């Protein structure tokens, strides 16, 4: 693959510099004023408002055109103004001329259910996104839009729940306690744009080191990326070079022979391989 991922940890705009760095970089990767970006707000419980808000951010960063991917599970929107819960061939013409896709925040399970078939295979829309990445296209996202990047997706959980409760891999059987600790670790299928490794987000503001370690072990992955708020990890898929943008840092975890190594990557560092 020759494309690029830009994976943000959430709360972009906690600092003006972080917002400028992250969206400015996404704009540059997508071609700036010549670029056309598809905005996917599938994760949001307020999809129309999320589209308006994120569209303005992208246009302000210098993107030439922003179009909506009208996918939602919200029954109040379905069938109105083109909104649908079918990621099929009917939506593929929307990709004409698109150089990048941006996934907003919300609940990552919505995104996964909409873009993956029940058997875990790609919908036509997800297949088209992979074609974009196989060229020089860009896929980015923040918070829930970051969680979906890896093959194994972290959905819920905190460190206390990870240490005291078994890992759950069945979203239908998950006992949601409303985010009250201890919160059981829930893993599900992500979209797998990142070839290897697991992504976690809001890493500098919430207790999540243990849950990322547990997710790596359960999924038998040797890399984990804990991405801070107002920060993004850029991954060049052609050479696996990593670069950090924004106001904080990314914790890069590697597992080898039973040993975990943790490196703190900051925006002051240039490409790391």
C-alpha cells in the first residue's frame, strides 16, 4: 500500500496549535485546495451536527471540498436526505475524485457494523476505501475514528476492569455499566486499515495502559499505539514510517519474547521506522 493513515487520539482543538498541526497535515496529505475529502460520521449519535462541525474544521484547514458519506444507524435519519444503513454499491459514485476519508468520533461499534458484513468481510464501501489506500489516498479519524483503524478494535474498558474482569469479545453479551469503573474490556472487529498493531485513544487523559497491553495479548499483536488527545500518529503504509503531530505524544508499545518495550514519540521527532 502507498497510502497514509492519520490517527488522532480525540479532543482535537484542546490547543489551537494542535488543531492546526493535525488538520493542516491532513489537508496537505489530501491535496489542499485540490483535495476532496469524504467525511464519515457513522459513529456519531448526532450525525448531521457532526457533519456540519467537522466539515467546517476540514474546510478551514484548507481542504477544497468535503462530501458526506451518508451512513448511519440512527432510525430518525434513515430514508431522509439520502441517509442509509447499507454500505453498498449505490454509494460508490460518491468516491469519485476523493483523495481522503475522515472518520469522526462517537461509538466505534456503529462504524464497524455499518462497514463490515455480518461475516466480517468488507462491504463495497469499505472495499472502495481500501482501494483508496492502495494508491496514494489518505484515511484519518479521531477518537472512535481512531479505534476502527486496527484489525482488533478496543470498544470499552478501563485499566481496573482489565485487571479484574475477563476480556469480552462479544458485543451482544457485553454488560455495559455506563462507563463506571471497573469497566470490562470489550474487543471487537475493527476495519483493519493499519496492517498490524492495536490503536487506543485519549491515552494521556484516561487510564488505558493496562487495557492496551491486554488487548495486544488477547489479539496476539506485537505493537500497540496509545495516542494522546490533541495528537495524531501519521503512518506511511509504504514504509511503515511513523510521525507524530499535535500537542502531546504517542506511546508506542512493542512486545518481543515476553518483554514489553514502551517508547514515547513526540511531534519533535521526525519519521521513525
